[in-house]
């Protein structure tokens, strides 16, 4: 079961950029449009997250920990993917673009 303490344990988490993690996970989960689903969720997140079903009896919870647990944690404002306690949780993020803020 997903818990905040489980996510805070660094042994249970993999951090990576969208372009690094999503293609591998999309293939593994048999969800070809995973990047599109993540982008849609990022644009319109919901507190309880969204569960997607993939092939080979797989599923993934797409969520934002700061919303889901109503707290503040390191990297908790990013989109995360939870595949169950037997697999790591994946924090997928877009790198900060200094040009976007006018810095």
C-alpha cells in the first residue's frame, strides 16, 4: 500500500527525466501513450491521482505526492508513478528551464 513513509525511503524511489524513464516504462507496462497520459495529468492533476491499466496485467498510479498526501516532500510537486510495493516508485520530472522564468 502506498504510504508517505515508503516514498520517503530513498531505496524505494527512482528519479529521472521524462525522456529517460517514460519510454522504458511505457514498453514495460505496455502503455504506448504513457507520455501523453502523464502530460495530460501534469496539465490537470487530481488529488487522488489516476490509475492506468496496461498490458500483461499491469497498472500504474500517476499522482503528485504533495496533493495526494496533502503535505510537502522533496520532489513532491512532480508527477510520480507507483507500480506497487515490489517495484520502485518513479519520480518523472522536466528539467528546470531558466529561459522560461526570464532568468
